[in-house]
C-alpha cells in the first residue's frame, strides 16, 4: 500500500465541507462544516479526505495537529 502524507489547513464552521485547493505554502485547504469541538471537525476532515481520495475513512489518520487548524494527515491509498 502507498502512504501519502499531507499538510492540511482546516477551516471549521464552513457552510459546506469541501476540498478548496492548494495554498501558497503547499498545504491543502479544506473547509469543514463541523465545529471544532470534541473531535467533530477532525472526524469530518477524515470523511472529506476519504471521499476525495476514494479510500475508506479508516485509511485517513491525523498524525499531528489534532488540536490545531494546521494538521499532518496520512492517507493509505
């Protein structure tokens, strides 16, 4: 299996959850509709990225930055 590591900038409380695109610093910008409480935004981020990359949600893990808007995410392809 191939593993991809991404730096992600998360924007919580968006009107809808979506991958926006690349930022100038090379990180991926993702908007999530969930609030950043009790891991809800992190869970929604995993769902959005799983859908984007066509993998099960279990294949998406937050490796660093769980309490931050900047996260390191690993995806098993």
